[in-house]
C-alpha cells in the first residue's frame, strides 16, 4: 500500500477545520461513539441511494484520523488516516474513483480491502470550503468492482458541495448563538453593575447627607461634630475612588490612559504595593509575607503597575478571613509576581470570568463584599499595557493564586 499522501496546504486545511469547530466532539470522544448529525446523515443516506451502494460516508479528514459525521452501511465512528481512501481524495480536489481497489497498487494491501468489509469500489468527492480547503469527502463504497455513470458522479460532487456549505452554516449558527449568549451575559453584567454602582454611590451619599443634616441642626458638641466630619471625608474619598476607577477603566478601554514605562525594580514596586494595601486593611490582621530574591529588572510604569498590584492584594484580603495568610513572591526569568491566599476561593467558572469588566462573582454578592466589578478588569488591562499576562488559578490547599508575568526588559546599552 502506498504511503499516506499529504495535501500541500495541510497546515491551513487543518486550521480551517478547527476554526469551524468541526472535529471538537469527535476528537474528545477518541475511539468512542459520536452522535451523528441529522443533516449530514441525510446526505450520506442520499449518496447511498443515488449511487446504489451499500456504504456511504460524510467524513472529515483530521490530522491522524478521519471522522464520520454521517454514515450508511457501517458502524464505525471513523478510521485511521493511514488507511483512508479519502486522504487521497483531498489531495486531488476532484472526484476520485477506484473501480477495483484490489487491483489498484495504492489500495490493494489496505486492511479495508484485504479484510472486513473487503472494499472493492470507492468514489469520493472532496468537501471544499469557501476558502478553498478540502476538509473531507462525501464518498460511497461497494463490495464489488464497478463504475459510476456521469449523472451519479455529478450527484456526488453536488452532495459534497452541499456538505461543505452545511459545515460552514453550522459554524455561522454557532457563532450566532455565541453572540446572543454574549449579549445576554452583557445585559446581565450591566444589570449587576447598575445595582452595584447604585449601592457604591448611594450608600456613602446617604451617609454624607445624614451626617451633614445632623451638623446643620447645630445641636452637636464640637468633638462629635469633628467625628462626623471625618466620616463625611471618608465617604467623600470613597466616592472619588469609585469615580476614579470608572474613569480609569474608560481611558484604558479607549487606550487614552497615560502610560510612561521605564526601568524599574519589580521587587521594590511589589513592596510599595503591599505597604499600601496593608495600610487599608490593618484591622483584619492578615499575615502577609513577601519573598523576593534581590532586584528584578522590568520595563514598567511603576504607578500603573503598583495600582494593579494593590487591586490584586485588596482582592486577596477581601476574600481571606481575618488573620488569614497572603504570600507574595517575586521571581525573575521572566519577571513575575505570585499572590497566594488561603481564602474562600472562587468557582471554576468565576476563575475564567473574574477579569471581565463589571463581572462580580456570586460569592462576592452572597457575602456582600463591596465593589463595582471593575478592579480586576483594570488589573488585566494594565498588565496587558506592559505586554504581560495575568492568570488566576486555585491553590491545591485552598484559596487562590494570581500570577502576573511581565516580559524581560530590553538589554541596557
């Protein structure tokens, strides 16, 4: 048997298959059974009927296997690509007809010919995408030598074209469903954001108005009046912080935020961020440990980067019970910061979504943890400004680990 042929555009062809999400279910199933798709099953049934063959397949040729999206006359979910007749069809881009496989040097030693089901006849038409890639075939097989007439060849080519169109239509339908789901999620986020921002703004404003009214009534002693003024000042600062964060997110989204990177020591930036974050939550008495092996060179806007790290630390403190532990580690090669806590953690779904703008985890809502859902979105955008990445994952012993990785700084000349 001749070796398996490889199309000249194999890499692009496979990329197109994965872009279409055409192989996902089949590859996950491996050698297991995959539910046939009714539309493609109808094409296989029609091909068998028109060509008068006992076997017909709608197959996609993957990297190592071919997978059947529709089949008539066999129970296989797919075959190894090495023994696939269709692997030859996708190279020629035209209908391939093998009148007698046992007499064809390419196939006479093929296990499908020498063993069950003892294939003798094959005809396959390539499924060519709108971008010109042969993704698979609509093919028919028989157990005796034969030939198709011109009308049946044309019918097979037509069915292959329709299968390719159907494959792309399924991708369009999936994209439409994803778009609808995304719009629904955005609508939910907007609703949660409006609820959250209403609370974050209304609560301090209500407090300010109440304390001002008490002061204006003029019945307070000076000590109480000063105490109330300090409460008003704190609530005013809280309002300004919320508005500053919203404006910063807006400028980061619009790419108008000031960004002035320069040589910096990541370890020093981290220590300043830890001091700032700890000062805000000293009453919770967290155990905070910072580990840094000397100076770690980065190219960074230290103000922006410190702002992002303070957000991450605030988040760790919020979801870690009083007297819990937060460990901060700075490493080089590449420069990175890890923030580990032993707090309540988040779900797998939340790990994937916490860096979305305005997203608040259900646990934050349940525990009434303050926030507008913009902090981690700001972190991600600031890290991306630096050309870095930020990732959240679960700690094996409980809690969360957030890792910020930055690029190596350019060489100093």
